């Protein structure tokens, strides 16, 4: 279980995240919602330790993540993979190499620098791409792909890390509706198929209700809502989004997706099956 205790991040006089406390169950798909500047990205970056908390603790299965340094911190970042809005791929490199970069923590530095990837690593990377219908693009340069394709490559790269948690920071913010669905389906598949815990920052309540088991609403760095999508009232939406509430509040019945419970399995075995 991932536990956050009174987590705070301060920039000068402003608190981007202000005393957040949460417990996240293994295998859940959690949407973090709120307007821009609410603290969503800062929260996820602290969980991955890309930003250090000003106060509070992050615990995972009893380990104090906020105290990790050096190799232990690098190992945590492999277990807690990050997916960014900007994809963070190396455009001049081919898709396969971009995905294999997710194995950097698993191989000696000299092998990765010389691109001496093992056959097992290559098979794992190709299987991850094929899971998201991207196997045929393995030899393409990453900058030749559409935004939705690049984001699916980024998810494949995260998967080959064999993470226990995926943190997705506004992964569909710059995508059209079709690619938005493809990327969200890819995250939902990673969650269901491998039992990976997913925390996903989203602006759209429609998407959040359709895909997430649980919603956490942030406003001015504080948790103001924690529950399921159908518990989110218009009053809470106005607290979260202010004048934007009318644009993001889904007034119809949200799309429901079957979420069969599957026991978590080892990623490498599943990808190579």
C-alpha cells in the first residue's frame, strides 16, 4: 500500500501541496482531479521523488520513500514509473530504443551506452509495444509518430520497468478524442492485466468517471474530495473548478467499463506469454 502522510511542498510563501494524507490500495486506478495549479502535478512528482517534499512522508509497504537516496532512490523510480504529458521520448531514436530505456535500471551502464540489449530485453520491449498495437512501429523514429502513438510508446516504456505503480501526469491533455481513448484504454489495460496501481492526473471529469475506481479532488493543494465518481456533486465540482465547473461536470451517466478482478502477475511473464 502507498501511504501519504501530511505531505507538503512549499515554494516561497505558496504551498503547492498542503498537508495531503492518503492511502492508495494496490491495484487501484485513481484519478487526481482539479483545475490547473491545484497541485496535481506537484503531488505526483513528489511520489516519484522528482520533487522533494517540504514536509510529511511517503511510505510504501513500510519503506519511507522520502528518505531514499542514491541507488535506493533509483530503484524506487523504477518501481514507480512516471508518464508525462510531453511524452519525454528521444525523437531521433527509434521506438524500440526508447522503450528499452525503461530497462536502464536493470542493465549495466556500459551495455546500455553501447546498446548491447539482451534478447530477453528486446523481446520484452517488443511484447509491450505489441500490447498497444505499436509493434509495427518499432524501427520508426519516435518523432515520426503522432501524439497518441508517442504516448502509447511512453506507456510501453513504463511497463518494461516492471513497475508496481504508474504515475500519469495529464497524459491526454494534448490529444484528440480518439487518441485520448486509446491512451486511457492502454493505462486501464496495464492496471487490469498486470495489477499495476495507476494514479492519473486528469482535467476531464467525464474521463475520470469512466476509467477511475476512485477520485481525489485537489483545490489549492488540499484534498477537498475523495470518493467515487457518482459521489461527486455539482457543489464539489464548483469547489474544484470554480467558473470552469460547467465545462468539466458530466451531467449524463458516465460510461462504465468492465473491470474484471485479476490477480497481479509478473510483468515479464505476461508480456512474453
